[in-house]
C-alpha cells in the first residue's frame, strides 16, 4: 500500500507539471489572451493531479493507521502470503457473457432508440436469474 501511495503521488506531480507546461505552452501560442485560452485542458490536468495527490494521501493515511506492514510491502514475502480468497466463481459459465451483451443492448437503446432498451431489459433479467440459479440446475446442481 505504501508503494501505491508513492506511485499516486508521482502521478500527481507528473500531472501538475503537465498542467503547468500546458498552461505555459497555451499562453505562449495565444499571446496570453485570456479570452482565447482553452480552460478545459488546464482544468482537467490540474484536477487529475489533485486526484492523484488525494488518493496518495488517503492510502498513506490508511497505511499508517494499520500499524503494520502489509505482505506486498515486505521484500521477503511469498506470493501465498497475500493470496486471499476472492470468492466463488462459476466455471464454464456463459451467463456473464449474456449479461454483458444484454447490458450493452440497454446502453445502445439509450443512445440510439429507446425501443431497443425495452427489448434488452427482459434479457438482462433472464441473464441475472440464470446466473443466480445456475447451481440449481443440470451439471452443477447441488
């Protein structure tokens, strides 16, 4: 976690320098005419730097409040030291693919024509129900 905080602070410094360089470059090209300045790029780069510093500060505070080193922060740690149980996932399941396709159709319907979303919503419901009750039918029934 300490390494992540350092990396995020480096990202914050990089984007802060990028914002300063972008502002100077843009100011030189428009002769410092504030009416012709492009504010979105400067603001986006500056806020990206702020986000990097914010996340780096947060991770640093969390690391200090834990009172100990995490396994990924020690050089002598094995891979198995930081290998938590993430959860149980269905092997050979096609339901996540169907759910992703149905959600893509919903967003396509929101962008192109709402009638597509009306067709896709039942597909989303079928995919969620199928994925939820996958272990109650056929080969994986318990």
